[in-house]
C-alpha cells in the first residue's frame, strides 16, 4: 500500500516518518529528493540555470538556496516557474524509488501534499500529522537559524490546519502527546496498513 504523509512545519511529520521506517515501511522523502536535484550536478540544475540565470547557481554548481528563497518569496510567478521545473522531477524520482522499494507499506513524505494536489491520486491514504499553530511555532523556534519572522513566513505559505485535516484519511493529533504514545499510535496504524512486524517498544 502507498500512503502520503504530510503535516505543517513542526507538526512532527519527520518524527512520524522515523517511526514508520522502524515499523518496516519504506519512506520516500520528497524533501531529500528535491535537495538532491539541486545539488552540484543535480538533474534540475541545467533548467534552473537556463531559466533563472547563473546568478542563482553557486560556484560549485548547486542552487543558491538563500537567493532563490528570497526571489520565490517575493515573486509568485518565479516560484511557479521553479516548481514547474522541480515538481515533475521530484514525482518521477519518488515513483522510481517507490517501485524499487521492497516493503509492505510505501510512505511518500510530502510536506506540501495538500497544497499541491498532485499526490492524492497516487496514494491510497493520506496521513496528516496535526498540532496547534502555537505548538508548531514553539517547536520550529528551537531550530537553529529560525527567527519568529521566518516561522510566520513558513506558516503563511502552508495550508491551514483545517484544509489539511479535511484532506486526511487519518489524523494523528501530535500535541501534548508523549513520544512513546506517538510511537505506539504510529505502530498501530502501520500494522493496520500492512506492516506485519511490530517492533517491541
Ligand atoms: P516536522 O518534520 O513536522 O517539521 P519534526 O518531526 O522535526 O517536525 O518535529 C519537530 C520537533 O518537535 C522535533 O524536535 C521533534 O523531536 C519534536 N517533537 C515532535 N513530536 C513530539 C512529541 N510528541 N513529543 C516531544 N517532542 C516532539
């Protein structure tokens, strides 16, 4: 079975992905794929250099992330152009990885699954990790390099809690939940979705 895993920034999505991996699922991480596409020699780099100019490419041939983030933040059309390059490549690589996976459950970890709409037809279930915006802020502010302004910008660029919950087949409310309880909730879902081997706590 193929499922989509999503959640707002700081929701605990990556933590849940780790537990799903532990349960025996194969995780296809679209963020990792996206980064690989834009490292030196990455498959997206020729198109990025052609469309945005070499000033968006670092000396070693990677995407200049800070510069692109600034542009995409202020220029919606540029953001769309970048997505038009990256999204088909991300999807293709994710599907290749899913084909190669030898696991009862394949999990596509997609931060913007609800926003993009491209993933829903490709997965049997959507699992949303949910928490309050206050909890998201508190968690993300612990990360090095995150200012309150950057957190608000990231929150504003993502779907609302309600939109995400409306798109979900299953929701884990990860708020005030001890990690052990989160883990066991994830393990039961994984078992229900085909992972037979449950590791002991
Ligand atoms: P996301 O991938 O959704 O941005 P993470 O899984 O990285 O979020 O979680 C954000 C932070 O919150 C991490 O430091 C993680 O360890 C912590 N965290 C997530 N869920 C819990 C929880 N139930 N209890 C304690 N800490 C948590």
